[in-house]
């Protein structure tokens, strides 16, 4: 598990949130499920949790 900073861009706004995910792929897929109107989603690992 790791803490990821997720950046979400839509037509109206841009947000950055953090979350705990198993991988960056999971982070992007889960974020896309939560925000289907997103035009761009990026995930950056902040810290690995052990």
C-alpha cells in the first residue's frame, strides 16, 4: 500500500487529493470510477506504507 496524490482535471476545475491505494493503476481506475467526467487523472506516489 502507498499514499498517492491524485490530480483530477475536468472541464470546470482541477483538484488534488490524497488516498491510500495498492498501486497507481488502482488509484487511477478508482478515481475514474468516482469522477467519470474527468478529462485527465494522474497519480503520484508520495510515500510507501509498510
